[in-house]
């Protein structure tokens, strides 16, 4: 997958996790840009992304992502599909 | 509310939990319904008065949906993942009514374990014989010392 494929597949996941169909993320999106992106929502997001892309993040990764672009890079590096 | 639980273990595949699946049977009595009505303040006669419910096309008093959720809570809190876990999400669809006095089976299976967040994704099915009463999913996160 390339970055645009991952982002395209990510958007409905974000919309579902944050219950907001208007969310459109970009590589530059950070937690502060998304209303409700707290620690519990972060857990739901990580779990949903792992299942959707058939990848597994480490605990260190999951707590250190600084923006959506870093998540996308990790998914691509792990062979997400 | 008599209970019977059965778990299956597979420690290698889930890692941090002892049990991958857990099921239990339960039967909700009229006394259980009355107790829940008192607790919740929901005195809807569809749940408490079989004649009232039957006059409206049902086959008897309908078990409160929250009573079914309570049995799911029992499994999550006591068995899968158990006392170190707490749930952070629940989605449930009620498909068909469960009637007071019927015995139902709640089955919860682990569909995914996220090591990064120490969170289990759980699939839930509640059946009564061949009838699917409810289905859904939940997330439960492990908290250890």
C-alpha cells in the first residue's frame, strides 16, 4: 500500500471511532485536530487500525506517534493490507 | 438467576489472558425482573406483565436488554479478561426478544488482542436455542500492577 491508499482506508475508521463522519485526516493531522481524541479513544483507534490493516503496533509505537503520517508510515513498513 | 459458565483456554494466542472464549447460561426470573425494575426505575409492563406483553403480540414478558448486558458484564469482569480488565466499548444489537423463564447462552470469543494497548476485542453472541437474541462486540483493556 502507498500513503494515499492507507489514508483512504483510514478515514472511515477515524469517522467510526470518533463518531464524526466529517473527519478527513491527512499525514499532518495530530490528536489536537480531532475532537475527542483522548486516551480511551486512542486505544479504540489503535485496536481498529490493527484489525483493519492486519498489523500489530508495539506499546512504544502506540504511545509515541506524533501525527497520522507516522501511523501511516508504520502501517506501510509492517506490510499493512 | 442460575448461572453456568464454561471457558476455553489458549494462553499462547492471547498472551496476557488465560482464556480465549467463555460462555455461560442464564435464566431470568420474574423476581430478577422486579429487582431490575426497582434498580433502574424502568417499570415498562412489557417486561413485567406477561398478559400485557401477550396482548401486544409478544410471547410473554420480555427480559430487559440491560439484564442481558449484565451477563456480558459478568463474563468480562470475572472471566474474560477477568478482574484485571475493564471494558471501554460495547456495541450490541438486540435481534429477538428473550422471554422471562427462558434459558439463554452468552458466548464471548476473543477476536483480536492488541499488545500495544493491552486490549482485547471481543465478539458477543446471545442465543436461546436456535434463536439469536443479541450480537455485538466489546473492547476490554487489561490493567496490571
